[in-house]
C-alpha cells in the first residue's frame, strides 16, 4: 500500500481528517466531532456530540489503535486464541467498549472483554484499560505487569510518563494521545508508525540514582 493510501486508510479508521500542511498540534489529535459524525452518520449541521458520547469515542479509539499493534506470537496460547481487553477499576468505558468489540477481531484473533478484579494479575490481558479510580495505584499495576506484552491504556495525567503505553485525553473536541515508546518496547509491542505519527511520543521518567 502506498504511503498516501495508507494515511487515507488510517484516517478513515480513526475518523479523523488531517492535511499534510496541518500544524503538529492538530496532527497529534483526532477530532471528536468528526469521529462522532463518522460513527453515527449524523448530519454535519450538528454542532457536536452529546456529553455521554465521549465514552463511545474512547472505546472506538482504543479498539482501532489495537488493530495497529503487533503482539509477539508468544502472547497467545495458539493462533486462534482470543485477544483479551481487560478493564481495571471503575470506569464508564466498560459498556461502550463491550458494544464496540462484540463480534470483532484483531489480527485474526476474536476479541474478548473481561473485568480485572482488584489485586488480580492482569498479565493475561493483551489490552488493559486502567480506570481513573486506579490512578493512585498505577505504579503498582505497571510493576506487576513487568515485561508482559500488555498494551496499557489510561486517561489520567502522567499515565504514559509513569510507565503506561498509551494515554488518551479529550481536549477542545480533539482526542489527543501520548505513546510511551519505552514502555511499548519493554512490553515487546510493535506499534505502527501510522499511530506514532498521529500521537505525541513520550519517554518514562528517569529515576535518580539511589531513589526507590
């Protein structure tokens, strides 16, 4: 596929339209309004999505990004094993994500959605959405995952800098996201350059010598 065609395909997948001359601040975000219009088929005269649609957008975005990530073969018990989306903590994304992934597949793997209970080992997930209720425990969650091939996703401040792979946020009707490439490498995940070009690349905070 030619680069231009690939960009058009990605733009269609994410329902965001950008031009080559757009500033980086625009390229790093996907329009929430355009994504809503694309997903719902609503008339373009409408001014914007209803407040509850933010969760639908987030769910669709997480599922779409997963289609541009390659997991190592060892992350699956067999070629037909499901790709597991897990949700940790209380977050309104659960129902929209369940509707989004129902009957879908990623990379030939049927998608399964589970809820990860507090204290439960999340390494059996391939995508782990960390709810806002777990913000105070994110360091512990990341430590438990270690080098497991899990695409961690969160929406709260400094999630990526603290070791999460993908941090999402809604800003002025834009879905913006950060990708921690260090965390992705540690998890042995290959994230498409098409995604990396649309987001903001961040690195983990370096700990000072002698600090825990």
